[in-house]
C-alpha cells in the first residue's frame, strides 16, 4: 500500500492528491472499482481484450519510435553532401538543334 508523508507547510488536499495519483498508478483504484460489483464472464473477457489491445498499441508505438529514430540516423549518414554529388552536364535545346 502506498504511503504519503505530509511535508511541512503542505496542505492536506495536496497530500491526498499525491496519494490518489500513487493509488491510480499502481492500479489499486481500478481494482477497487472492478471488485465493487460482480463482473460477468463477458465483461471480464471484454476487459481483458481491452487491456491486451492497449498493451499491443503501446508496444507498437515504442517499436515505431525506435524504428523512426534508427531510420533517421541511417538517412543522415547516407545523405550525400553537395560536393560529392556530380550531375551530368545539361544541354540546352539550342545546342541539340545545331548538330
């Protein structure tokens, strides 16, 4: 069970808010709400499906950020400088018509 010590000069309301945030972060408040009433098997199934989908989304986002970061670093390494790029000489239409 999380504990919160009231600091000197801190209001009780602020300490309660910190306690509530700790309880919420550990999932205790969700568990209390869930256990307050009977949960049917279909409700349990749907809840587990929602949490699984949320975990999958979070994993996907984390992997996507790593993928983007790696690709941007590779692109910066492979990006040619202006000096290294050589372009073919362009010919104007007038030069082609005189030949």
